[in-house]
C-alpha cells in the first residue's frame, strides 16, 4: 500500500490581484498562473521521498494535490491504482506542525489519530505504543504549552503514526525547530521509517535533510515548476556526505542545481 503515481499533472491558479504588483510581476490581474507543468513521478510503496525546490515553486501545491485537498487542472494522481478525488483520512495523513490542539493533553491529541480503532483496550495500547515510540512516556498528561518545541513535534509525529496511514505527508516538518531538535527529529523520522516503511513524502528546503533521509530525491524548479531531478538513493543509513564520496558529489550537484555556491 502507498504506491503513488503522478501523471501529466498540471496546476494553475487565476491571479486574483486587482492591480499589478509591480513592473517585475509577470502576471496580469485575472491572468492564469501556471504553477505545475506536466509533472510525472512514481513513488514506490514504503519509499521516503524528499522534495526539494526553491520557495514558492509549488512543492506544497503538489502535496495538496496528492492529499486531495485541491484538484488538478489536468492530469491525475493515483494512489494504489485509485484516482485521488478528495481527502482521505484513512490512507493519507498530513503531518502539520503546530497541529496539536492546545486544550488537549498529549494523550488526547494522539488519541485523535486512532479514532478508527473500535476496541477501547486496543486503542489505549496503540496510543501508548506511539507515545513511547517518540520518547514522550510520562508526558501523556502534559498539555502542548508544557512541552518544548521538539517535544511538541514528537507528539505530532506520534499522532501521525497512530493514524497508521498508507501515506504520510510532511510539509517542512522541521520548520521552527532549533538545530539540535531538528537533527533529533530527523533521526527519529528516519528510524521510524526504517521500522514502519510507510510511503513518506517530505518537503524540505534543507539539502542535507534530503540527502540523509531520502530513498528518493526530487528537485522541482522553474516557473511553472517541472521536475529537475528524480534520483533514487541506495545509500545505507546512517549516511554522511563527508565520508561517502558519491553522496558528497550528489550534495554538490544539488547545491549547484538550487543555485547556491556553498563554498563561500
Ligand atoms: P512552495 O511550497 O514550493 O513554497 P507553494 O506550492 O506554496 O510553493 O506555492 C507555489 C505558487 O503557487 C506560489 O507562487 C503561490 O503564490 C501560488 N499559490 C499557491 N496556492 C495558491 C492559491 N490558492 N491561489 C493562488 N495562488 C496560489
Ligand atoms: Mg510550501
């Protein structure tokens, strides 16, 4: 489960601005803005896919189309052979940071993920299992405001995993975290992925995130956005671009591709 096929996907929006923003704004008010141009991708069951691309290029738009939150202008997304026509909470879970409900404890927030488990005991076990997995044991009765940023993110992760989706979608899951929390959560996501093998799509703007996490790296770019690179990575974990020459070369290639010279 969790095989995703994206075929000839195009997406446009109508520019709703009343006046042109400035001389460099390429779009007239009311004009159609093409965001995604003929995207063709296949993500295999259990794959961790990292999506990279400059800000505003359409990464979140692509995720929204895969999750069924928005419709394609043309082309289609199919998951396990079924065309995506709307959101499906059974199959897809969209990990949102700052998504915890502040008036609920960690336990109650994670419980939201397991609503579909009927048996009360099985539900309790599932909640505890996922809380333990993200190392929040003993914090079950804490409210979000009593947790650090990293702990909140782990609670969000527990809720996502408790939902047991076929596809896990994460749009910039490390946003707003301090450096160490970022590294720790990244490690946890990789470990959980090794364990559970859910098809996982992660948007990140951090090249090292993509290199260390991805079974596949997809780089989007251009306006409208096209797929600039779609590369499968066969490096075992843990990975270190400094020690692995092929990974180091790919890192250089990605930096160049995203238009940054990092050797400053
Ligand atoms: P990214 O996630 O790569 O930073 P987005 O997918 O959020 O980029 O946005 C891509 C482009 O689509 C942006 O130029 C944005 O302004 C435009 N866009 C996104 N959503 C809408 C919308 N609902 N209506 C109009 N334009 C939109
Ligand atoms: Mg985005």
